[in-house]
C-alpha cells in the first residue's frame, strides 16, 4: 500500500445545498435595509422624479419641521449642486450638474412638503432620472442618468445623503442598501454656497451634504452633534479639485513634481 489517503470530495447534493444557503444569506444581507425602511407616503410622482416618505422605527430626525422650509431657496441650492467623478481619468476632471434644474425643483418641493409632515422616524427618499445627449455622437442617442438619495433634518440643518449621482446604470427608486450606512465614494460633490460636506468619524463624506438652516429660511436649532467640514477658503469647485489632487498624490498616482506644479496652478487660478 502506498499509504496515501484518498481525498474526500463533496457530493453534488452537498454543493447544491451550500449554494442555496449562500444565496439565501446574500439575499438576506442585501434586503435587510429595504426591510427596515418602508414607504409611508407618496410626495411627488412626475416624469423622471419620484419623492417619497419612508419610515424606520429606529431612525430619529428632528421632524415634523415647522415652519416649513423655503422651497424656492432649496430648489436653488439643489439646482447648483454639482459633482466630480472620482474615477474619470483626465488631467482636468469635468464638473457636472447633479441633475437638471426643473427636476431639482420638484425634488425640493417634495422634500419641503415631506419634512413638514414627517414624524421623527421618517425621512424623504428621492430619485431622479433624465436623458442626456452625448455631443460626440452625430445623432440624438439619449443616455439615461440617475441621481438618488435621502434627506432629513437634524440639529438645525438639512442633510442629503446620495448613493447615486449622475450614474449611467439603470436604477430603481429604492436602493438595496441604506446610503447612511453603506456610504458611497463614487463621486465628490461640489456643494453650492451655504452648503458643506459632512465629516463622520474624522472623514469627509464626499456624498453627504448639509445645508445650513439660514440658507433655507429657517431658524437654526442647537449645534449639530459631530463635526462638519470646515468652510474652505477656496471656492467649492476649487476645494473639490484640490482635495482630489491630494488624494492622487497620496495614492502615488502622480509624482511630487507634477503634484507641486498642478497644485500651484490650481491655487493661482482660484486666486484670480
């Protein structure tokens, strides 16, 4: 006898059972956020725009919000919201609008109406879809884009957390995961004046925005628990570009000489 032990291979029945168990586990994990958040009211349903109230007994927001926010002021803030795609490989990454202004205005109206009647355990979910023409193509072939997230009021400020901004993939109004728990870093928002990115546990969240109460015609409440990103001396767009440039340098994607040159030019352009 050779003394070698024969390897025991799992049977097909065992493999099938393991696959079923794995699939059930993954389905449970991906659906847990959906199960906790349940739609409680329809606020806006228009062409390419859905705004809803959703409820979770474990959530705590400062709602209902009385008096209501200024819908026009919020619409202007959302219309001015832009972003930089962190994964675009280009010397100058373009700054793009987060959504068309008419749709942003509808989202603002839905948020204002929703938060004025929401309970503490509710928040607003929004989803925007629009067609965009690619100017490089000779004919009109629309490209569909999506922006999606949630909004709530806490400690004197409106917070918006996005999980999709200008995405090309087909999406539904409701996400599989809660954007406040599974945070996306796909893009870096460029906040309008009067808004800022939130910091959580010392890290700036590129898709978590806070708009001050004073910008929305509402009296400020108590100071927010936690730390918000400091007001940059640069414009929001310049600050976003500088932050991304620093990230590239730390990751070793650009050398010291190139980093110093591009940083100096960025600061020079911002000072003009």
